[in-house]
């Protein structure tokens, strides 16, 4: 007997036929005494259709965030009622509950809400009655009772947070991939499905560009220490378990994965006086506009004149906003020049195993050297090493590194 | 300065274009300081589409009444968010609130809920901030917070009840007809639009077959003594005011209208012993199955044998369910025969004015006689007189009566 929260995304409930299939599967797999909470998203393209409708009123409907939340929360309300009917049609007791009804309390930042607290007494009550509880993901309500959506990755976050509040045994995220891979299979065909990965590694992978899980839900899992099982909607095979630490079997891997990111721009401010506070000058100006800076390298240009070069990366998406700010700071600092390079990419390795294993970085750099890939900058964290390289070398570099650490494939 | 509740039905908000037009009209007509509450239904065919979707899960989705309510309440939630965006786009402050959020407390009879109480503190709060408050009609929430729909005529009922709870100056029901007519214009081309009608007359008209307003909302208006203004979505002209009593001008009319009903079946149980309890025997058997009995005529067939005929009418819709019950009772009572006639209709006049005016009935019967219409049965209430006639004479009969009492047309 276990309490399990299962999250199904929009494509998994994209039609009434698919909804019936989800219900059948859940009933088949349910063991006697299991308590099941389903967290579901809006059906397939429902959200897009609702946004389209809102655009019929105003071209830019997202300026009315509260009303967008009022509108969009109907999407999940439709899918939970239909999935509950499907359970009942198959003879399984079930009940649907909106985000507000499961006690999902959020702040009032409409369309990008954060969960403040969950008081799932109603969920517990209905589970005790032997019902499968079908919950609307992606949504909660603020202190006034107004509907608030949780923004990107919101349904996963709902599911994990609810699992935490219910002290569930696990949270299963059903998705269109069958688990977390050691790298993006589109870039690295040899990528290997991981049986397990720690919260920290998963967060580091996500931060460094891996797209399967949003960091929010992983952080939530870490906070509540709820194992998150990422698995396929279409098969019964186990996927990848995200948890605090490995079981024995998986300990052998020194690294967990290779992440990559090509939404990177490199900025070099050349020849600035190497005075205290110079880095602060540059980066606080960017921080004021919420532009994140990633890899930072400071190198000495002329030791006698005490002049230095500052090199750092930002997301390409932020470049147009960052450019005038950087030019202004460079001007103020009497810099010689500002160089911007957009054709760059970042390739990273992630793994808690590297903590006690010196030489991992050397192996990574060696793999890159053998593949004739030059590195522009390097940055490291406790559980990751990232290299900045030319954008057109990304595929070669990522595959070479992956081969080095996952040779068996 | 006035507080007015305005209700717009599904066709009035059937497209984003229509929604924008409604918003424009309301802003144009709003006087400075007016407080406006909008009660709206789901857009056009939204409810039908949602029911269709549910039928994709189960052919008979209405067996799951709670889940149907969860599903169908999304319809109004979409229209209130869109109408609110339309107001904001036009520069008018506005906010949308669901049935649950306006404190519309209902019982738990899903799909046919009754309003138990309204605590509209949130509505008042938002009105005080100068906002137009856009409320989802047709819905409330029970004591558990579960969504409950109010069934047929529910949006009108929401609007009138909310007007009552807010002590509004009036409740305006916008519809596709421009008011209440003295008769159905499809049957009686001479029908005259009434400026005013009392709650009791309107209720009697509805009971006797007039379709514009559901009795529930009129009863609610009477309970709260809120004037209900039934008017057109498409024009600015005043419609019909339903209120407690007339203003002077309208006092002249002896009757308010001619109602008709062809959903009538006549049943005659012939030759039953005229003992105490016989009527009880027949009608309690029907009442047990929630079949309403309307006109009842008992006539003596044979005074020496103390044998009588019982004649009454029921709705044609109920006939198939009523038939076996009636046959069983007739059998038990040793009746001679049961005769059923389906080609009958009821034509009625309604008006509080007839109370102090004897001779109204005589004028009605005279008009029928002149038109060669035979009466099968007559029934009266304090403010109405009804005649049962042959179905194919309905049009002639109704027009003759209307002409008698509204000769000026």
C-alpha cells in the first residue's frame, strides 16, 4: 500500500480516447490499498485555443494577467472532470478537485504564481473514501480565492508539491520521453537513459541546458525529499528516479550526464583598469535589468599598466537588452573595446561523483583536445564543469565528451 | 447613482465580437456613479460543446452530476474573463468573479442546485473600487466548495438573487425578445408588449405556458422585491418591468395576457364509484412519480348508482410514464373505461385586474363561443381563467380572446 501522485501532461490527455486510456492504465496498475492522486494538465491544445480566444478581445491579452488566469484555469478543470468521468465509467470511485479545492495557496503573481502553502485536507478525506483524486495541475488560488496559474513547468510543480504535502511515497511524472538521458538524444545519439539521478545533479543539468524537467519541480522534490519518477506515458517500463542519493547499483558513474546550451553569447570588455569594484560595476548594471551572467573570466592584459580583460557570457536572448548597458559601462571604465561573439555554445558535464574523483576535468579537456575542439572559457561548480566552445563544434564536442564517460554504449 | 445587475445570456456573448459590443454598450449607458454588476452565461454553444466532449467519455454523462457541474461551470468562467478583458481594453475598470467567489451558496443537488444564501461581500468591495463586476451566472458552490449549477433558467435566477442580496435598484435581463408580450407573437400576431406586469401575473403566465421567464427567477424577484426589467440585447428601448404592483398608467388593463399550452393530454376515468378518497387514490399514485396534474373536473355519471367520471390533464411529456399508473388505479377502482385524448390545448387569461371585475370569465367564454370554439373543461385561480379546448382550435381561440381584451391593436 502506497500513496502515489501521478502527473499526466496535456498530450497524455489530449483527446477523450486518450483520457479513457489513461484511466484504464491507472486502474490496471493500481494495487489493492494504493491511494492515487492524479495531477493533470489541460487537454492538448486547449490552452492555445483559449489564448486565441482572448486575442479576439485584445491582441495582447497577457497584460490582463488575473483575467488570463481566470480563463486558462478552465482548461485543467475540463480535463479533471472528463478523467474523473472516465474512472467512474470504468467502475472506479473518483472525484475531481481544482487547485483551489486542494488547498494550493499561492501568491498573487498571476500567470507566474508561486506556491506558498498546501493544506490538502480535502484530498486526504477523499482518498480515505477509496476515491482516486483527480487534481487540476498548474493552478492554485491566492489569499482572496482568485485563481492563479503557476507558469512554466507548473503542473509538474503542483504534482511534486502536492506529493510533498501529502507525504506521498513517490511522485510519478508521465511524459513523452521515457526518462532522463545522459544527454539530449537529438544531439548525442549514444545518450543513455539514467536509472537514477540526484536532485542536485538534475538541477545542475537543468541549469546547464537540459530540458526535460523544470528546475522548480526538482527543487520542490528536494525540499520535500519526494522521489520523482520521470517515465513514459506510452510504456510501462521504469523511467528515471530523481532522488536524494543513489542506490548502490548506480554508484559507478562518475558523471551523470552531458548538458549543452547554445543560447549563449560571449562578451569581452577589453582593457579596463584592474581596480577594486570593476566587476561589481559591470555586473550590477546587468543585474539591475535582471540579466543573468554566467561564465566569467578575468585575464590580465598588461600587468604594468594594471589593465585587464573581462570576458563573460549571457543568454543570447538577453543580448539586445544587454548591449546598450554594456556599452555604457565600458565607456565609463575607459575600456579599449567591447567584443561580442554569438556563435558560441556551452558544453558541460554533471555528476556528484566527480567530488571525490580528481582527474575528471582532465579527462573532459583531453576528450575535447582529441576532437580538436578549442575551449574559450571554463567554469566549474561542485558537481559540474562547463566549457565554452565555438557553436559549430557543439555536436562534435558533446559526443566526444559523452563517449569518454559512457564508453560502453 | 444606482446599483444595477444586468444579465446577458449566451447568444448575447456568443463571440468575441459580441462580447466587445456588450462591453461598449454598457460603458455608453453607464451614468457617472452607477455601480454595475454583469451576470453572464456561457458563450453561445459552449455548453453544448462541453456536453459533446463528456459524451466522448460516456454516452450518458449526466449520471455523473458533480463532474458535469465541474465541467460546465468552465463555460461561464471563460465568458466572464473575456468580457472583463473587453471592459479593461476599453479603459473601464472591471473584475471577473465565479459563482463561488460571489458567495453564491447552494445545496448539493448538482445540475439542479438551489440557492441557499448569498454573501456578496467581495462584489461590494470591488464595486466600491469603481469596478464593473462580471459574475458567472448559472453557478454557485455548496458547503464543501464544490461547483453546482442551477439548472434551467439558472442565469436569470443568479442575476435576480444577486440583485436581491445586493439590494440593487433593479435587475435587467437582456434577451433576444424585447419584453414580455400579452401573448406569444408567433401564435397571436396582435400581441402587445407590456410596459409592466406583476410578479404574480408573470408567475401565472409562466405556469400557464408563457416561455420568456422561468418562474424561479420571478419568484426570486418577488421574494426580494427587486424590479426585473426584461429587455432586448439589440436595442436601447425599454422592455417590460416585472414588479410588485403597477404604476398608474398601466392600471387600465383588466387582463395582462393570454397564455397557451399545447403540451397537454386529457385523461378521463369513466364510471368510478363516488366514494371519499377516490381522488386521493388517483392523484397520489401520480404524485408519487412526480407527475403533476392540472385541470381536474369531476362530473356525475349516474346519481343513483353514485358513479362518477374523473377528468384531468397532465403534460403530454408525462403521458407514457403516467399511462400504466392510471390503468392500474382504474382497474382497482372498477372503472368502466380510461379515455386519453392528446389533441387538446389550454388557453388562459391572466391578470390581477380580474379580481375586482366580475364578468371577465363571461367575456372570455363569449369570445370563444363567437369563434365557435367548444370548451372541454374550465379552471380558475385568483388571477387566471383557463379553458381546455381542441388542439387544432388553439390559434383561433387564443386570437379571439386576445382581440376581446386588447381590441385597440
